[in-house]
């Protein structure tokens, strides 16, 4: 099942009447092209430490942060530090 950003992406794509008429392979290819992280662990860590909440709600920022954090190799304490540092 899709959740979070993936669900939002699928809901937006589902407005296209041809979206689900393709093959599973085409769906998975598009999904991977949209969500596949190709950054190195060091680049992901740097991105996480440099993120800022800015004008986003805490909820929206947390979703973005956790989506990227899921692909990182940072330990939980470092992730907590990076997250709290990024909040307004």
C-alpha cells in the first residue's frame, strides 16, 4: 500500500485517465524514477543537516525529513539532532 508522499503522487497521477492502463513494469519504472534516491550516504547526511523548516508546517517538514532520513545511515540521535536544528 502507498502512504505519505507516494500516496500523494499516486493520487495526483490517478487524475490522468491513462495512468493505470499501462503495465506494472511501466508503473514501477515511473515510481522508481520519482522516488529513487541516488545520493550517497554522505550526501544524504549533509542534506539532512542542512534542511530548514522554513515556511512549511511542522507536519509537512517532518514528512520530507523522515522520507529522506529513511534512506540515510545516520543513527537515531544524529537524526533527532538534525531535525530539531532544522525547526524554526
